[in-house]
C-alpha cells in the first residue's frame, strides 16, 4: 500500500461557512507544507507519492489572478 492510496484525491478547497482556523493552526499547516516540500525535494517519497504530495500542497496555494491589481493612487 502506498502513501497515495491512504489519502483521498486532493481538490481545491472551497470556502465553508463557519469553518475557521486559528493563527497558530495556519502557521502549523504552513510548517507542515514546507516540511513536505523539503522532504519531496530530498527524494523522501517515491515518484507516485511525490505526485500526491505535490497535488495536496497545491490545494493550499492561492490562485493568482492574471489581471494586475489597480490601486486607487494609480487610477488618478
């Protein structure tokens, strides 16, 4: 049984009503994601498992918009 078989397929998180995490929990998630990234780069996972870890991490990466943000000072 591989690591990938033990976890559900990752999907982009959708905002949920009433579900909030504390600052400490968010910080802990960021540390765990960084640790998984370091381990992945060091070859700690098989290729198949590395793919699953990468996809899971991508669920937490914010999607950047293509359009540049216009500030109020720039519009004047």
